[in-house]
């Protein structure tokens, strides 16, 4: 991954202040499969943060492998408290 390209992408996202412009930007940059993958990841993170269902049930409800749920759970263990709080407030 090129760090310059990633920073450029983040800047584009940050400067697209309204939802419509940001959505258009993602339509341009992401394939339908990439958008679906991001959508699923967001739902996995949301379900894991809510801590209402066991991982196997989340897997069944979202129709994804248990490995994806476990991966999401492991990633949540590595994030900062600041990001965790942000996610809990916005998901």
C-alpha cells in the first residue's frame, strides 16, 4: 500500500463535507463488491460492540463466515479507546 495514496484518499473523504458528495466519491472509487464488503464490516463491528449476540449468531444473521466475525473481534481488541468510543456513538 502506498502511504501517500492512502493519505490522499483520507483527505478526499474528510473534505467531502456532505453525504451526497461522499457517496458519489465512493461510487467512483469503489466497486460494488468493495462497497458490500465495507457495509458488512460495519455491521459486524456494530454487532460486536453491542455485545448482545454470540459470534456464531452474528455470523448466521449476517450470512458471513465465523472467521470474519472472529477477525473483526480481534481487530476491535487492538483499537484505541478513542476510536472505540467514536464507533459506539456513531454505529
